[in-house]
């Protein structure tokens, strides 16, 4: 499979979660990918949480329920090991849908609500740190071209 060039930041859709144009940070230093959630509660083998993204009023404070999940232990950049819940979903970049594992994480201090790590990037993407919004700009161009002119 030919690798796609992606920049250091982009916007992606998460079709299974009904989220569109969500800012993502591409982080080759992180192994796993994560999504910013709060109020993460496990009750009766079901995870309840709230997605947070102030840039998207339609999605900010959107509640999610996951019946299928794993418990993982992730070492954060400051060396602290955290227990996290990992869910399977999908992500749309460059007009292609890919499977992705996302850990549910409180990224309140972070700028981007989603972090994309090496586990997802490997064998699919090459990161060019000079670029931003490559997939999102391609999506906008395709949308412009699909509008029929009279």
C-alpha cells in the first residue's frame, strides 16, 4: 500500500461516532491514539463518557456509550502510567475510512481533542511536519468540485 503524506495537524471525521471536522494532532511520539472525553464511568460493563471540543458546539458535551472496550495501561509523556479505556472506531481521512483504536482520555490541558499515534500511522502515512490540514483541504476541494455549476 502506498503511504499517504499527512501534516502535523488535520481535521478528520469519525463516522461511527457521528463527529465531523474534528481537529487532530499527528504525534509520532505517541504510540496510541486518544480522544478527549470527560466523566468517564464504567457501570455494568458499559462505558459512559462525554466528548469535549469547544470549537464544535454541536459536539461539545456529546454523550457516548461504549459496550465493547478494553482496559489498557498507557504511559503518558510525563512517565505516569494511567489506566484507560480503549474503544474501536473508525476515522475518515483523505476520503478513506480506516479502523482506529482510541483511548478515552481527559485531554483538557491539550490543544487538540484527538491525538493520532504511531500505531494508527504505521504502514499508512508519512508525516511531513511542514504541512497542516492536508486531508481537510482535499475534502474542501472535493466539495467545491462536486457543486454543479449552472
